C-alpha cells in the first residue's frame, strides 16, 4: 500500500482509504466555518465563522464521544473526506496554532468547495475500482475507464490550487463533468451484476423504486433491491431491514433514520460514510469494507 494510505487494485490506485478526515491535522474548520440552525441535527444556532461552544482550545470537539445524545447528530454524520486537513496544509504549511485572521478566513472560504472536490475524488476512485474487474470485457468499458482516469487527473490537478483557487473552484462544473461518467459506470456495473445472476427471479421489486423516488417511510423490509437504481432516492425513515441492496446505486440517496438492520449493502454502489452514519444498522448489516461500520450502530439482537 502506498505511503498515503491508498490501495492498489488491478493496477489502478484506489484513493478512498486515504480520503478520510484526520481531525488531528485540522483546526476544527467544520466546527467554525459552517452555520448551525437549531433543529433535530443541531442543538443550537451558530452563525458561520463563529466557533461552536463545544470546540476546545486544541481545536478538537469536546463532546465528540457523545454528539448524538448531546443533540448534534448533524456533526456526527459530517465527513469532509479529508478536505479539512488539506485546506489547513495549503493555507498554513506549518504549525496549526500560528495563523492570522486572514488565513483563518481563507480556510473557511475554501472548506466547502474543497469538500466537494474530495467527495468527487472519492466517487471517481470507486468508479475506477468497480470497472477494474471488467477491463478487457468490451471497448465500451475500456473507453469509460479511460474517461474516468482523465476526469480523476483533472480533479487531482485542483489539489494544487492555493486557498483562493480552492474557494473559487467551479464545483458545479466539476460535478457536471463527473456525473455522467458515474451514471454510465453505475449502468455498466449493474447490468453486469444482473447478467451474472445478481437478480435472478425471486421477489419482485416494490413499485416506485427508481432514481429520485420518494420512498420516505416506505415498508421495504426484506425487499429485493439488487442492482436497483436508487440515485437521489428519498429513503428517510424507510424500513429496509433485511433488504438486499447488492449492486444498488445509492449515489445521493437520503438514508436519514432509515432502518438498515440486517440489510446487505456490502456491494452497494457510491455509498458514503455520512449516509451510513445517518441511518440505523446493527452487526448483521453488511457494509463495504472501505467504509467501515458506524460506531453508534447497535449489535444485532
């Protein structure tokens, strides 16, 4: 494994293990830069640029081990994908406690665009990893793999930007460039999963399942959702206990308070740590190894 923590599979480096937040190398940017609105996610109002009262002098959260019971589940599920420590390194380039107000402002302005960049890099790394197993199976797959490598190279080039450059990053253009490639990757992988027998007969998929479907509170216990397209689906509070989501595309799906106990998500596509953290699961829930199991999930009964 390379020194940066990434992994190599099929000759293409998987950046996802390295795209993780390291609060010890940050200055609590996510506790200062964004605004909080008192709600089910945050226990108080906080203007943008004002430190959270729970932020300690060492720039670490004073209630990190009890965020949910303290009323801050929104903080518990936040993930910068490693953008925080990158912005700090770009702006400071030295000790974390030696920063001026102008540097602080520069970091705050760069955090949100940088986080979007790192999230895109995370999805590109997964797309390349998914297609790696199918290279050589057809010109369409090989061409798509090459396009993904090109998009990753362009996204990585943005890592060389200074703080003003990151703050001015065209996030919309970046997503518009990458989105169609992820959609094509999803379609190719799900089609091959179906051909390989990932969805041979069995229970019929519930109606209304599809991209951007409104499935809030839906009763999908034990549902066969293998290779389903659930991009952007609203799954808030859905009962997905024991559901099979192998090879299902969950890019942007809202899984807040979804019950994933016993669900099969190990092969789900474009799933992220924030999505898992916002849901409920247990020891019987399978998840992608690269993401890990949220610490607040309870063991299976």
